[in-house]
C-alpha cells in the first residue's frame, strides 16, 4: 500500500494533510570562513548531525535566454510549490518540537524539514536539550545509539575549541553562538504506508557573532536524506545521509558587522515549514 501523492489519495491515506512548525530561533549572516572547519565538520557528519553555517545569502539572479522551445512552449521541468498552509497543520509539540505529523507524504516532508531544523540548532550543543531533541525526532530503537554517538562528539574538547565554544558548549562572553538550518525545499524519493525517504535541501548558518570572534558566522549548502518510519502515530527518523549542495552562485555583498549580526540573531525568530 502506498501513501497518497500530493493531490490525491492512495492506500487509504488522504494526502491533504500539511504541517507547519516553529523552528528554533537563529539568523543569517555572512562572514569569513571559520578555522578548524574541515575537522569539525567531519566529526559532526560522522555522528549524524550536520551543523554548518550560513550567511545572509542572496541568490545570484541570472537571466536566461532560453527555457522556451521554438513553438513557444516552456520545456522547463515542472516544480511542486511548498504550501504556506495545510488542511491538517500540526498543533502539538514535544520538547518544543512540533510532532503529530499527518500519515501522508506531505506529513513526512514536513517532519523531515522541521526535524532537520531541530537537529541543526544551537540547542544540540547543550547535553540536556540535545537528549530531548534526539528522543523526540528519532524512532525509539534508533535514539539510544544516536545519543551515545552525539554525546561523544559534542563532548570532544578539540571539536568545541575549534568552533570557539567552551567545554560545556557555551559561547565566550560577549559573543553569540549561531547554528540554524533553513530548509529550501523537500521531496519524497520513495514511500510506502509506513516508511518514507525524504530529501531536504537547505542552507545553514554557523559561527560566533561578536567583535572578538575568530569564527564569524558563515554559510553552507547541503542536502540531507532522511529515512523516516511511522511509529506511534508519527513520523520518526531512523537514519540519514548528507551530501554537499546544490550550491548557488554567491552575490558579491559586504558582510554585516558583528553588531548587526548579533542584533539579527536576537530579533529574528524562526519560520514555519509546511508541505
């Protein structure tokens, strides 16, 4: 039995459910590359968490000459827009993370996007908050193993030092730690009644905002594929894999000042994602 597609039903599941969710606070900011990035990113990737950085990025708007055939028809591939609202928006939360997604492909996409945001947040650097996040987004039989791997990574003093954080994951005095993932789009690559594979394309912000920061907030682009399973009336993560890009051409912009970046981080809240 298959989950319904975005415009119909199949396998008994109405595929009109869509979800919106509040994401952890954070912000965009452009800056120079950070030291120790290669080793830090490698370590985080191994344990299954992508914590990368992003800045107030402007997509390079490049006008195209083509896109239409000789007969005037548009030969560009069709896209599926992300809906701003849904018929069955998620209203419940667990540990501050939206839960209770619809048992549909749209619900799986919403779950993947919002879980990616939680797993890429600054809260992951606090042990108690990290445990709550992992217990919430992972399937019970996967959470325990993931917790152990993450605890080992996030307690690594060399890793924390490379990104400018103290042993407890806190930022130096006078600086603000930024870690936020911003999903750009999602798609289901396979699904049946109780399993779904969802790709989340996103950009992220990561670094320390402050005058004395040696790791200013910068940006990265990735696509993470989440394996989801329907468990206890909700979608939960069982595994994931990540790859670089697609990466847009960056526009030549002047990086914001540390004060402007810190102010943005404090004033701009997260967005709601729905499919």
